[in-house]
């Protein structure tokens, strides 16, 4: 499953605003020397519910291409879900809201819960079928730094799952609206034979510094610039 499920009456938390561009008058400081290359994390004073990020990666063209290839995946996290428990939870919430505008009967609440469970199961079957094959997501954290099977088995809301995500990815929620940014710039003139790529994505209130720091150890010839921008 890609993200924790939502109930039909919940509001989609994903932002729809256009992210503000970075402040060109306050560029990241230039680096001196050659190695080691640590990731750069420009700070932001704001802490909104959602943050738009740019992750810009530059270095030798072959290394950049290798990273871009390694980062592609289906954008699916195969969490284990207890569908029977999901159906029961939806039923109880529907019953609790029966006095509202929906006016569902007890049987209607059962039908709603059953239909929603079937919808989740069907969606997840299609998503799981993409694992190892789909490459629609340009920056797939589960491909770059997979969640261990024993953590996946616990589900997306288990405290141990959330702790693992916080420690290894730096964010407890999946990234949203991930795109490969067109015509990226490294913010400086690149040497011959070097290239640059950049991704944009939303994260929920946290900046995934932890996972980017781990990228540095795996791709020591690359420079990583992670820029959080307030969504608004």
C-alpha cells in the first residue's frame, strides 16, 4: 500500500497549492575543497503541515545517471494491512456518524464498510503487482532504502514502523506528488563531464534529512542539496 488509507468522509491532506520558488537573493554558500561532500540543508523558519522540497543532485554524469536509475520505482510501499480490522473500524465510525446528513441504517453502515474494504483490497492488489516492475515514480524511497519486511508486517501506523521511518527516512509519512524537475540548475557552474538532476516532492511537516544523509555514504562523488520550502 502506498499510504495509510483514508475514510470516505476524511479530507485529503495532500496539498494543492503551488510551491513558492526559493529565495534567489539568499543562495546556499559555495563550498571549498573537494571531499568529503556532505549534504546541504538550507533552513526554513516555517513549520507548516506540508513542505515542498527540492532535492538537487550533481556530480560526474555517470554517477548522476546511476542515481537516477536507482531511484526509479513503482512508488509503492507494500504494508501489511488487516482488512477485516479496517472494515470493522469503518463500520463503527459510520455507525457513530449515523445522526449526520448520510442517515445510514445499520445495514447501510455494513455495506459501506464492506465496499470500502473491497476498494482498498483491489487497489492494493494492483499496487503490489507493480513491485519490481513499475518505474513510474522518479524518486522512490522504498527502492532506495527499503523498509525491512518485519517493519512492513507491522503496518503503517504501528509505533515501531513510525519510529523506523523517522530514524531512517526522516519522515513518518510517504512523500507526495513526486516529480522530476525540468531543466534543473546546480546553482553553480559544473565542471566538464558533470550533470545535475532535481526532484520535487511534498512531505508532511518533516524534512527527510536522514535518508539524504545516508545517500551521501552510498554516492560519495555526488553533491546533495535538499531545500525545504513552505507550501503556500
